[in-house]
C-alpha cells in the first residue's frame, strides 16, 4: 500500500506527482456527518476480508481523537444496499477495489445520474465536466479526467482516499508471456516457459 494523493491511482497521464491538497485538509473537508446531529458516528465496512480488523483500527484511532464510532460489519449485499440508500444514516463507509484502466471507471461514479454514486454527490458542475471528459478519447480524455480529479480533491472532496494498493508478481527467468489484466492481475493462462534463458 502507498498513501493516496488523488482519486485516480498514480501513473496516469496528466496527474501531478504530488497531492495538491494535504490529506489532513481533505479529511477535514470530508468529515461532515451528512446533516445528522449525534454524539457518535456510524461506520459501515464489509464483513469479508480485512473488514473486521479495519473496523477495530478505525474505532480505536478515531476514539483517540475524541470521535466515538459505532462500526457495523456487513455482508456485501447488505453493505451495498445501505451505502446506496441516501436515507440510511451512515457517516463513514470503507470500500476499495480495482476499477479498471480507464479513468472514467473511477470518476464517473460521482455523476448524479449514476445508480452507484455512493457519495450521493449531486453537483451540476461535476456532471458537466464528467460528461465532457467521457466524450473525449486518447490523451485528451486522460488529461480531462486528471483535471477533474484535481478539482474534486481541491474543491469538493466527495470521498476521502487514503491508500493505493500495490501488487508484485515474481517470476523466474524461465517464465515469459506475462500479461497483466487491470482487474484480475497476472493472466495465468497466458504464461509460458521459455526454452532458453532470455
């Protein structure tokens, strides 16, 4: 894992090398309780994988700075139902995953028309920028999404990003035909054995 600097993962065309806004500032912008007055906050995490461990870390770390968090670990279907429901009174939900190579796969989820807009952002300016970027291709598309990414981090902060996952695959010199698929990782079916060292 590496500390996230923008919404789009590093290495994309048009992205700055460093965050334009410190993580602490982004956290303050994104820490509202969605209009609810309560003495505690509600966090939703997936029950599977590292969700329960992350829940413990979140509760302990936020308690250390005076924020009482009640954590609920839910199965996938219930988690998605809850976070997609704009009337469900949650304050924080942790989600992650690889969404593909295209920057639109990450940022288009913030469009008001999207059924899977978990941030519940409804911003006509963001919608217009996303629509314009989606109509572009090649480097013009990549740079358009990079500009939107910068604006979102600087001005809107609908999500708080905290980490980028990194994966490493090790092969002997005899293994060739390594094909990386953005969503699945190394394509095991494509691997081949070299008859002589490369």
